[in-house]
C-alpha cells in the first residue's frame, strides 16, 4: 500500500482534524465529551481509513488483468 499521494494525505488530514476537534473540545468543555462522542469520532476515523484502503483496493483491481472495463461503463 502506497503511503503517499493525495488520497493518503486527504485521509491523514481528515484524521488529524477529527482528532484536533475532539482534543480541543475536551480542553475547552470536558463535560461535552462523553462515550457517545468518542464512539462517533472513532467511527468517522475508521470510515476515513476504510475508504482509503478501499480506494487503493479498487485502484489495484482496476489495473489488474481480470478487470473488465465494459462492466464499469454499463448503463
């Protein structure tokens, strides 16, 4: 898996921003950060990471010899 390029930096930026929001929320208003908020933030982070991995899997599959491009263009 390539850890460079726009997809990686987009995912990394999303994770960093999400983490910064949770940390700043905890510093400014600690009573507002409860289990539900942390689970939601972990879900968003997990979704970003999964989307990054899925995008790389799709790109690799599209380059493989088994990919039939006419299936992608069907209506």
